[in-house]
């Protein structure tokens, strides 16, 4: 495969061919990234049939305030983050609390490719071919107790390597949370890669959450702590502006942000003349997730 030495086949091959190739190659596709990722299964029934953005788009236009508030700060400064070794502290209402090494976790979970829509609250959107595993698999390792109702997540706090943490742009560490049923939903993944690359540092290496029916800020990056609790956890953006950023943060074109409409989105990567698109309720995942919110007022619980 010498011809692929510079370009990844995903850079030069149309998506359908890329997916077939990945399915054919099975474990071999994961081999290049294998040391970091382990074997990867092929296309998932949860993937959307849309053309993914390029790796270049996905890894050069980011929000990662630990490295600055500008869209290109993460790609400029994230390389200084050390991610090896990495472990996740799992605690609270679990049977087996403790420090879980990432390498050990990866031996016990099933990695899959998931092509998901990704919608930022700022109204831009992308389609991302994540590689990851269902969060429910990680929670199973720790053994969730019956009393748990929520899952809280925290990002690494390491100001020597994350210059944004020396500022007060946000309260550190970055934190997020999900209701337990949201966390257990098969669409909710812990992502470890994009295309056949290990997760770029600017995208939240080595392990970040992806919840495709919620605004992007719920998808917390570079996670070091997961806590099972019976109280709704505090979340970074909600602490900053509770009326603008609710706990649920489900993508909803009918509920405007106080300062702008959420009815439309601008796909990144379409060039100067890219058309805006209508935003879909639950970011297009209505069929899979709407029942989680039966009987709830989605304006009050935005
Ligand atoms: N996680 C941490 N730790 N810090 C952040 O600043 N930004 C969030 C989310 N996760 C953020 C984070 C926001 S606002 C968005 S839109 C997504 O990450 C962006 O993910 P991407 O850069 O991979 O597109």
C-alpha cells in the first residue's frame, strides 16, 4: 500500500468506496491506527448516509477553550498536550470505582465507525466519521448502581499544557453531564479517532464524548473523570449563562438561543457559497431519541 504513503485513502476515495474498503479490510483498516485504536468494525446502522467533512475541515476549525477561544487556537496549541499514558477515574455510584487505564479500556470495548451529524450551538455544522465505542460499554465496566440517575464528565486540568486554563474564559475544569438514559443510549459514544487517525489533539484526544442529537458543547473533550450521581451535574456553559445554555441542550430549531435563531445551520467546508440548511429537531435523530423526552416541555428543559 505504498501508494497511500502520504494521503489516507479516505482523502482520495469517495465515501461509498471508502466504506466498502473499510468493511473488506476489517481489522486491517484498524491496523494502521491499530496501536492506538485496536480493531475497528465497519459501518454502523447508526451512521448517517451523508458525505463526511474532510479531516482537514474537522481538525482545523475547533472549539477547545483550554487552548484559546479562537477557532484556530486549538490546532495551533494543542500539540503540546501529552496524552500518553491516559486514564479515566470512574467513581460515584458504581460497583467498581477506580482508575481505568485507556489501554485496558480499549481491550474491553468494541470500536466502530460512526458517521454523525455534528451541530454547534453557534449554528455551524459538520458531518464527522468518528471511531469510538458506546459509552454504555464503559459504564458496564464500572457497574452502574441502581441509585444513579446522571453521569458527570470532566476534562483534564493541566494549565502548563493548556494555556487557556490560565485565563478565566470558562470555569475549569470543563464539565458536562447527561441523564443516565441519555448516557446509556447507543448513539452516545466515547470517540477515540476520526477517519483512520487517532483523535487529533485539537478534537479532544485521546477520548471525548459525542452526543449527536445535542449541541456540540455537550461533547466534552479529553475526559479524565466520569462520576455517577443522583443529582443533575453542573455543566460549564450552564454555569456561565443558564438562560442561554440549558442542561439538556438538545438541538431544536423551534427553540431560539436568546441572541440568535437555531432554525438554520451553515455546513462547514462548502466554500463561500455554501447554502444554509434547515436544522432538524434532535439534529435529525428524532426517531432514535425523541421518546427519551416524552412528556417533557422542551422549551423549559432546553
Ligand atoms: N470540551 C472541552 N473540554 N473544552 C471545550 O472548549 N468545546 C465544546 C465541545 N467540547 C469544548 C469541549 C464545543 S463548544 C464544541 S462545538 C465542540 O467541543 C467542538 O468539537 P470539535 O472541535 O471537535 O468540532
